[in-house]
C-alpha cells in the first residue's frame, strides 16, 4: 500500500521520483539529494521547469453537475413521466385545462427538487481554501515571497508561528516547531515536529519529520523542503478519496423510488385495461383515452413529493432548534434508521480542552476535579477534599505555572486560554488550588528559558527567587526528566507511577527543580543533572458530561457507537472505557492493524470492536464501507479534513459547526452547532419522529388515490353510458380536474398537519428499523385497501343517488345534474379524508394516547379545507374551472354522515389488531418463561 504522504500521480500532474524509503524516514540530506535540491533552494529556472512538469500547487476540482443535469434528475422518475404523458395526451384531445393543471403539478415538483439539489455543498472546492496564497521560499539563495500555487518539489520554504503550511514538507531545520494537525490526524494537541527521521511504517500522526499542506504552525520556526504539491499531497489524497466516496441514497428515497415504480407500472397496466374496457363498451376512442388519462391522474399521488419535502423541511426546523442543522433534506429521515454511529473523539465525545486530573508527588496521589477551561474544581486526597494544597503539591503546581508559555484571560464571564493546550491545562490546575498565576509569576520573575524542542523533549526556565536566589525549573517527558535527577531518586518506582497514569489514558509530564545561585542566563550544561523531582501531572481531554448519558441512550435505542480517532491508542481506549464503549481488557485497534487486514478480517473486526485509534482517512473510509457491507445505516461524525471522505461515504455525515473545517462541513449532511454528541442523539430521536410522521402521511394519502382509482374503474365498467345527439359519452363520477383538487388541495392540506404530530411512545426504546424495511408495512397496505373500498363505496353510492334524484337519467344534456352529483362525490371523499385524518394521528393506538389537542395544526388544516371546499362549491371561478355546483345543507350533511363511517370501521380494526399483538406478546412471555 502506498504511503499516504508520498507523492502520487494524479491526472494532469507529474509526481517527483518516489524514494525507496518514505520521505519521513529519510535524513534531511538524503531528501534534498532525492529531490535534486540544496539547502539554498532551487534556481528560478529550475523552478519554472518543474512547475511545467508537475503542474501548479492547487487541488484539481471536479466539475459540478450542470443545471440541466440537475433538472433532468428531477424529471427522470416513472411517476413524473406518466404525468407528463397524461398532460400531453389531454392537451392533444382538446382537454387543455385538464392538461395544463397536470403540467403545472409536474413543474412544481420539479422546481422543489431542483432547488434542493442546487443548494448542495461543494466539498472538494472547500479544500482549496486551505492552501495559503503566498509562501516564503528560497530561490537562487534569496528569501522571496511567491504564490503558493507556484511551489514545486525541491523548493525550500521557511515557516513561522501563524503560517499555514503550503505543501507537504520534509523538515531540514526547526526550533520549538509545533503544528496543529487536528484536521488531518485528530490529535487534540499540536504536534511537535523535528528534523530526525522516523520509522518508515509510522502512522500519519507519528511522522514528526513532515509538515502537511493545509495544517497550521502554532509555534516555532522551521526550514523545510517541498516533497509533494497539489494533488500529490496528503490533502490532495483526501480530495481523491472524497471523489471515490459514493453519495448514497437514503432508505426513504429508495423506498419511495420503489413505490413509485410499482405505482407507475400498475397505472400503465390498469390504464391499458381501462382503455380496452371503454372501447369494448362502445366509448369513442378519444373518450376511452381520456378515461385512461383520468385514471393516471386519480391513482398518482401528485401531492406526495410536496408532502414529503415539506414534512422533511419541518423536521429540519425542529432539528435546528435542537442545534442540528440539516444540509440535505433526506438526511432527516436517515437519522431515524441509523444503526451505527461512528464518532470522532476530540471535541465530540470529549471537550477538546486538556485537563489535569491526576497529581503525584513522593508523598502520594492527588486528584483534581472539574473539567475544561475553568478554574472550578477541588483538590482531593484519598477521596477527601483539601482546603489548601500541601507544600509538595503547591511546589508541583507552581512549577507548572512557571515553566509554561501559556496565559489565561477572563472572557465574558469565563476564562480563556492562549498558547499550547497542554500548558494551559497546567495553569487551570493551579487556579483550582487557589494559586494566582500572575502572582506566582510576579514573585518568581523569569530570567531565561530553554524552549521545548522535540529533539530533547524538555523545557527549562530560570527564575529569580527560591532559597538560593535563583531557581531552575524543568518540565518534560518523565524519562528525560528522571535522567537529570539525583541518584537518591528511586526511578523505577516513579516509572511505575508513570505507567499507571498512562494506562488511564493520561498524558504525563514530570517536573523538577534545582538551585542555580548567581545565574543570569542558562547554558546547556545547567540542565544536565542535579535536579530534585517535584512530581508528575497527568492530563487528558476529558469526556463531555452529557456524552455518557447519550451513549447509553444510543445503546437503549439499539444503536452501536464506535469511536474512530487519529489520537493515541491509550487515550482512545481510556475514553472509550469511561463512556462504556467497550469492556476492560477489550483493547481497540489501530490503523496499523487495519492496514494488514483482509476484507474478511476487517468485517469481523468492525463488528466486534468499538474503539479505533491512529486512523488515517482511508482507514475511516474503509471502516464505514465495511459496516455498510453488513447492511448497517451509518452516521459518521467528524471535524477535520481527514474525516471528509468518510463523512461523504456514510449514509449520513455529521460535521462539527464550531471546530469543524469548511471541508468537513461541506461534505456532511448534518452540522452540529454545539459540537456535542448529545445533539446527535436528539437528532436521531427527531429523525425517528419524522419517519413515523411520514408513514402516517403515506397511510393517509394512499387510500385516497386507491379509492379514486376504484371510483373511476367501477364507473367505467358498470355505469350506463350517456347519450346526447346520438353520441354516447362515459358517465364518470369525477372530472380529471376534480381528481386533482382532491389529490393536491384536499389531501395536502390534511396530510401536512401529520408532520407536526408528537413523537410516539418509546420512540428511543425500540431498535432501528432494517434498511430494507418497506416504507409501507403489511398492516398499512391492508388499512389502505380497507379505507379505499369504504371511500369508493360511499362516494359512488351518493353520486348515483344524487344524479338520479336530480333526474339525470341517461341524458348527457343535463349538465347541472351531473355537476351536482360529481360535487356530491367530491364532498363525500373530502369528508372521508377529514375523519380518517383523526385515525392516522397514531397508526396503531388510540387518539387519546397522543392527546386530543396536542397537535393544533390538525384543527387548522381541517378549518382551511372546509373553507377551500366551500369555495370549490360556491365560488363561480372554481365552478367554471372544476365543473362543480353548489350543494344544499342536506346534501352536505349526507356526505359528512357517510364520511364519518370510517371512524367505527378503522377503530374496530385497530382494536382487533391490538388484541392480536397482546396475545402474541403473552405467548412469547410464556415461551420465554419455560
């Protein structure tokens, strides 16, 4: 497998010769030789030649889909094609009004989908913003500013604190050089860089001799040689991985597409059959074709796309109130079917605020409570709070304040920190013990310092004060500090304590002091020996307080949580243990382990392991794909560029709004405005509610379409033909425009309130539904058939009764009688819908369970439809457009009474189904007991 940081060829780019030894494992001199460069950089002529050969230092952009392609995707649907054909045929047959109304429906649905897709993010374009505009580069031995796009392999650049790294670099010289690489590696603290070569098989986060393009220099200076530019960089490799990641359809869109294909096929077949029946019964060809078109208009749920889109949009608004911003509408529903959440550690499960939790001196162990950038906390010894720190603890904490470059500032009622997060944690630890940082530093002014260098792994500061007038404070890696302490120290006993802290996932620093009378400056030999160990401080980026409860809520909801981080394995395992992600003695896996696994081995690993550390972007992408291969619906969280490919590949990508990079936010479907894992759980709950309410809407809409189709089919098959001037015409219970009125106006007005229904009981105490679960379950299909038959029988009965009462007979010239009878049929169907709406507020239980008045929009929808239906019957414009007629109060009362019969019928069906479920549960309990 190719090393991620090595140059690799991209379309339109030529990479430099790849060394047999990775760049990070080469000595600086060898890297320069491999690149045919020198410490003084390239000549301008050589740089121009390489720029022509390798191409500019920019990331290739994939061309976004054109507007025409987006528009075509909205039209490329079986239901849409059936509607377009119906509109065209209606216009050709002279039914211009009917055809234009159907065409308007198509245009509306197409525009909604087009706007939704057009606003989707451009993730790969965001990567380009991470490349700086200019860089300081040596050309012909002189330091000059050049556009970063003109950098080539072999260029020697200089970096200082605050610079963004312009390309992938091999360090040649460095001093106190630290780089913020969280976006690429997931490390919660800046990475210390040095010029020494590291092992060839080192993971991305351990390649300390390299600086990667797009990362940020936090301290120090460095001179480095460019080893990769543009698409050959680590950033470019991630861009390529994002292109490979698939944009997956959601479970809902797949099910709706399947439902659309089934409905379309059924409509085509039934229309052909109805055309044949009409011809057999003596219809004129144009009338027979119009009947077939009318069936298509009746059976297609024209309002369904609008209902789904608006219901999802309502879910988006509700999630925004819970600090979850949806970028792509279908993601709302996908959350409800999530089976696995793959989450980053830093900033999501943890606070991204290093915190000292454990202290050790030769007198014992101490604990500091409180987390994050806050001075609130207590010093505990043996579980008991101490009023004041003992002298040994005080000396240890003072050393942490003095040997530190960080500072604290009060900001709007809370404390802020500038500098390295590790050093900031030392200052907050002192504040918890009531030590004033400024007072300590004023009493012990700094005279000189040796800054931290990766090569020697320590920092030393010289201060005025102490028993001998001058005091030297040393901070660093425990093994480095212990070597400089006196022979009386039991080093093995201290190393045991270091190991104990490390097993808890703590990052351990050791502190020591010695007197240096008369010194005004530090020499290297001053820090070689003679120190007295003060103690150890152990720190960690602690879990969020709410993360533990959220993980438990996920487990109760049947959702597995897996941590995937680029951080250190020990830290990841400790956090995973605290959060209940895995049991003691069940270690996690690292990227190095995953690289050597076959697909079959990976499938087992991803099933049994919940903590993965030291992961590169391709590892996360591979893990997500492995879970999807096991039919999981995967939600992936992340905040860095390294997370972007997996975010895009996941069924739903969740990015951090505060700490997240622009790349991760653009690749994601959902952005958390508070970077909190608990918000994901709230979003899952809201997603399940949205799905439940969508199913309720479908269960409400489809019986109307089936009922209208039955009304038409029964009429064509059995109704007598009308005669006028020797011409025989079909007797239809409704005109095509009246069918559209029911499908679009009446159905949508009543279906939308269902999107506001409260969540079902135990919504987060049931397992996720399987991805292939039909959107319409067996009982919903049976309910659809039952209600459709009831609706068709009632509407046809009243239509025939009214037509006969008005003396319609077989004479087509009695237009008023036909209009009144059809209006009666429409009113009856609308009455059925109003009463059936109450039964759909909960599909299985009683309306009392959700509360009679818990959803005020139900009353608003009914009131709106009553007004619209009154306009349909009594406003002249609507009468001309839809062929309706005014009804008497007696006619309206009859239609309402017939519509109300759906209440006892569906209520009885619910009661029988509830009894059946109770019996099955009782049988299950008895079997389990035996």
